[in-house]
């Protein structure tokens, strides 16, 4: 009977560690919501400036692409720094 209890406990531990691994895989980077928020802020500010007459609508496109490129570069650098911290080279 003690063997059955030990086997059951080991099975529960394995199941628990599998659930934790699945949760770790589903984690999203904090950069994703930050980038989304920054994009929405940029769109809002450029829309305001365009309707106020400070910039024309034809200038919004290039600025948007430039802003997205900067966000992508910053996200890549951040991901590299985090990956290095999690598994440093020996």
C-alpha cells in the first residue's frame, strides 16, 4: 500500500511540473503590451496633429513605419538581454 501512495505522489509531482512547464511556455513578454500601447498612443497623437493641421495625413504613414521599426528594434534588444540573463554563458 505504501508503494501505491509513493507512485501516486510521484505521478502528481510529474503532473504538477508539466503544468508549470506549460505555463512557462505560454508566458508573453512584457514588451508586447508595451509596444501595443505605444502604437495606440502614436496613432492617437498623429491623428490629433493631423486633424489640428500641424501635419498632413500624407506624413503619417512614413512616421508610423519609422516608429514601428524603432519599437521592433527595442523589443529585439530587450529580448536578447533577457535571454542572456536567463541563460548566461559559462
